[in-house]
């Protein structure tokens, strides 16, 4: 199995679960924090993957990756932070996160 196929399957499962949860909970989350989180995670992935690969901590066989890279990091590595940004807010909603128990903006003035 190639890394691209594994990453695509992981991203598809995360997206499907997020869609099911969103339909169940019916509380769409705000998009701006998700976009900012995605940008931060993708930047951190780019930096730290490149550092770890350059340091020789791990390597990828060219036979198992697509060949597209951002620096030294294969593009397949970037599917995991995207999946986290897609799935984790949906799970947070499902598990009752952000239910305003402490009032607006986390204050305990109620």
C-alpha cells in the first residue's frame, strides 16, 4: 500500500465521520478558526517534517510515495493535519464541547 492511498483513506474516513457527526449534532462550527488551525498545522508539519527528514530520523521509499514533495516532506504527510482539522471540531461538538456552561467566552459570571 502506498502512502498516498493510506493518506487518502484516512482523510476519507475522517471526512465521512465529520459529515455524519455534523448531521447528527446539527451545529456547524465557525470556519475561520478551522482555517487558521489548518494553516498553522500545515506550516508546522512542513517545518518539522523537513527538519526530521533532513536530520535523518526517518526516510521515505520513493516506491511508496507520489513523488510530490514540499521541501523534503512528501505531500502525503499533509493529509493527517487536514484530517485533524476536519474531524476534531466535529468530535468536540458531538461530545458537548462549547456548550456555554460557563457563559459567553468562558466566563463564570452566571
